């Protein structure tokens, strides 16, 4: 494994043989770097480097955000009205649940790989909020799957998709507090 160094000012980590004379993140001179040893085993690092959870988070965010946008566009723009918009809203709404389920499961894997346990305060909060988010997403997907996107149902889909987005925003805030923490070896 290559030797690594860490910027004392901002925590950025890079290979020691890098030709950079300043920190690429904060710009301090290279003399502000110290030797750094990865506290995570190579096997755990390989799993974490797949970035499964960060990637999986973007699908439900995109789907949840598009549903209300399409509903509003269809409501206010006579050009957008049509079966295609209704079908897009329906398909995206149905996809929110499997997307959030994937993000939830990848979060459990990531949390266990990163911290070796899931019963810490922040991780418990994320698991509970994630479960509530999953329930909301199930309601959204079930409603879209069972009922066609008629006017009253569309506004329920609108509300549920915004609730999914709100849960995702809260989960992101908790997750940001966990980023950059020392990982137990």
C-alpha cells in the first residue's frame, strides 16, 4: 500500500509521492502534511471504496424531486398536460420505494462496515428515520401503483414525495455529521 499523508489544516489525505506542493483542498503548503495510516483494514476499505451508499442515495432523491415538479408542471402548463406526464409521475412514484430500500440497505452495510456496529446514537437515529422514510416511500409507491394519477391522488403523491424528500434531507444532515470521523480499526 502506498504511503499516505494528511493535511493538518483540513484533514485532506493524499499519496506521499504526489507532486503537489500545496494541499489541493485548502491550499496550505506541503509542510503542513503529516504521515497518515489508514485505520481501516484493506478488506473494509475495499467495501467502503465502492461508495455503494453515496451512489444509492441519489436515485430516491432524484425520483422524489421529479414527482412534484412534474405534477406542478402538468398543473400549471397547458402544454405539459397529457398521458405521458401522468405515466412519468406514476412510474417515478412507484420507483421511489425500491430506490429508498436500496439506499436503506446500502446504508446498513456502510454503517456496519464503517463503524462495526449499528447501535450508536447517530446510527440508530439514521436507522429509525430511514425506516420511517421507507414507510412513507412505500405509501407513495403503493398509491401510485394501485391508483391512477387522477387529480386527488396526484396531490397525495405530491405530498408523499415531498415528505420523502424531507426525510432524505434530515438523513443527509445526520449522515454529514458522521462523515470524516475516525474509523475504528
